[in-house]
């Protein structure tokens, strides 16, 4: 998958990009809503000084507000407390409480979460929407997961491809994970963690009916890790929620309604990704240039992610060799050689950086009405 994307971007960079576009980018992560759902950007794996992070919880809230992230969770390690000599705290809910206080008066949703930190198996796992993190402190990891289930928590497997626990970098189900699945103790898996994308975790999610998750797992500063000042962004989980509320996000996670987003790459199940792409790409205008049969089509990308489109129609383009980049929050103009003047045109594209399965790019079809 990465080789395909790299080739596509390198190929694009060699073209005379005379397709006109106007690109406005800021640090805000925003995607349009889809029919029936709000699209909420969420980062449910973060750390502070209350485990092994470098900042106080209020900084995590301030970063999220700057990025217009809709919901966060500070998932401190339950068992791993490297700062305890300086910040001793018997209450594992403390980071959440401080973040809640800081978020008062804002639209940011903060949910209580913790990271169950064990050797492989089962590795590291987040439990969010907890009522009391302290009750997850057990010698037996399975008892921690069972307590999370009793609290109605949503549990997802963190960085299953982490080379510190999987030297080959390949996410692999173990017998313990299969036991967790059988008991209903595991609902999601990180396909994206920090700057890493796992095709194998993506396939596990599809095979085991797990929710796709994308998180920053931030320990330092968002701005430093993701070079926000240069146009970068944290990875997030885009949650398709019925309402903008914690309970609605929780319901959506259990129902697997997510798309993950990192570095202009989107991945999700077709029933969630396709509506999102359809909401992002809008045909703003279409008209023939003078008395020619060259159709000038203005496309607007309403989402944050740049989209790399590969022409699948029977038409060729006047300025592009079949690949068009739609910058996020911008308009791009393409020139389509239709050979004759038509009243409407169908333009199918492969979206080379939007995936419904490992290595499987999705497709969109644009109906263009000529004015």
C-alpha cells in the first residue's frame, strides 16, 4: 500500500500541475457530516505526567481545542508509573478529573480511560468510558478486562504491531486475544498509532469485526511530534455519531462506525468511508470552454485530507495524466476532453489514498451536470 501511494505522489510531482486549485490549510481537523451522522474527530490514546507523558493534563485539553478535536481520552498507564516519585497519586482517575476541569465551558468531550499495560500477550490495551479506573488494577490482566466490561467500557488493542512486543512488526492474534474476543472483552484495534499504519491490524479488524481505531499515543507535544506549523496533523479516529455527545460516541464505537485518518490516508469499511468521501467531494460547476468540447469542472474538497484521484472514465484530461490531487478545504479545476458537448458526464475515480481493506483503494463516481 505504501509503495502504491509513494509511486502515485512521485508520479504526480513530475506532472505539469496546471489543474488550478486554491489550498487553504490550518491546524483544524474537520470533515463534513454524512447523512444521518455527525463526523467527530477523536483521539482516545494520550498520556500526561500522570503516567509516562511529558505534560500536565491541561495541555492535552488546550492542544485538542486548537485542533478542534471533538473528543479525547487521557489513557494513563495503570501499571507503569515512572513519575511516581515526583507525582505520587493513588487515584488513577486523576488525569481525567483535571482534564474535565480544564475543558469546562468548551465543546470538548473528555472521557475517562486507562491503558492496561502488560507484556505480550495481551500487550497494551485501552479501556475508555470507564466509571472508575482504580478498579482495573488486578494482577490478572483478564480480570482487568472483565472489570472494564462490567463498567461498560469500550476496549481496544493498542499498537499491535509495536516492534518492542512484535519484533517483526506484524500484528498477530494470540490465543489470549481469541479468548478475550470469545468473552466480549475486546471491541477495537489500532490500525493507526502515532506514525505507524498496520495492514495486518486492518485485516484483523475486518476478520474479527473489530472497530478501526487511529490515535496519536502522544507523550510529548502534538505540535512537535506532528509538525503542525508545517501543515501536519495528529492521527485521529473519525467517529460517525448520531449526536455530539459522549454516549453517542460510545454507541458509534461499539457499532464500528469509524474511519481512521493519518497523513492524508483514510481507511474504513465501505459503508462508512464511501459516504464520507461523497460528502467531501462536491462538483461546484461544469461548463465547456468557448466552442470547444473541453469541459471545465470545478471540484471542491470539503474535508481535511488531500485526496488523490485516479481517472477511471473513458475520457482523458487536458492538463493531467489521469491523476488529480484534491487539496483539503480547496477547489481544484480539471479539464475533461469529452470529444462532444454533453449535458452530463459520469466521472469514476479510484481514490488512491482511501482504503476499504489492506491494499484496496476505494472508488467514487461523480455525476457532472453541465451548465
